[in-house]
C-alpha cells in the first residue's frame, strides 16, 4: 500500500535488490554516505545548475536546482512550456547495508493565471531495471504561491538497492505549464529551483542490513 500526499501517485515498481522478508529496517549506518552526480542532462538543469548533498545523519539527500523553470503564455517560446532534468546519482554507502527511497518532497514556486495549469512529474529507477513508475502532481490557476508535493511509500512496498552492488540511481523530473484558457498575453510559470539554496527536493532514505554472505 502506498500513500500519496498532495495528489499524484508514486511507486518504485521493481523487484531489483529484493531482500528476504525477515530482514528489518535499521537505523542509518555510521559514517557519512556520499552522493555524486554521475550524469546530468535536460533543459531544466543546464550544466552547473544542479547540486546534490547528503544529510549528515544519512537519513536523506537533497537535490537543489538553480535554473529550473517552465512557462507559457505572453509570447513565451513554446519549448519553454516543458523542462526536464535527468540525474544519474552514485550513492556510496557502507558495506553490509542497502537503502530505499521512502519519501520524496518537492518544492518550488508557481505563478499560474486563471485558466492555466501545470504539472510536476518524477520517475526513479536503478541502473539495469526495465521497470519505471511515474509520480505526477497537477496544479491549476489561479495560483501565486510556493508549492509543495510529497510522495510516501509504505515500508512493505519499498524497493531496495541491490546488496553488494553499486547501481546508479536515475532520477528524472519534469515540469510542464499550459496556458489553457488564460489570457494569451499573460505569462504563467512554475519553478523547481532556488536562487539561495533554501528550496530543495528532498529524498528520505530507509535502511536495511544485507543478509550475511
């Protein structure tokens, strides 16, 4: 069973890294995990505009964007109505442990005219997995405010990184804005960025010990 906060549907539909049912969640491992951006592509994250950092307590990592904005209307270039970012992340963790993404929090700012709409979409998959499930959150104008959306996966439905292997975690995000029936001379936009580093997408981690041997 999966719980979705503020709309949308989130799942990691893969059997990659399955671990025996008797294995139990454990506190975050000691030491400091590291997260590195291995690859970055997309109009929403030009080179040098996306950064990643792990929490000191190993319970989460954050992705901060500085140039992630989609817009429509008011003479906007049609290609600006959709922006996307594809990140390949290397998460270095202590031996004997594995992790899963238990919750993801997305934040940004929306300026949507009456009649305009927007969506934020995300997908996750481990390297080598052919299964990808998307999360989509919709927004409707009029809206001029910070926005936040969260996806939470119940423990029984978590998908774990393979034990004993270092697989790239691919995180794909997308913003779309449609002018819809709004005044065609008025601009609507939505961001998932921050100029001061205070607004980040946060991915919360769950941990397990790998089976011995």
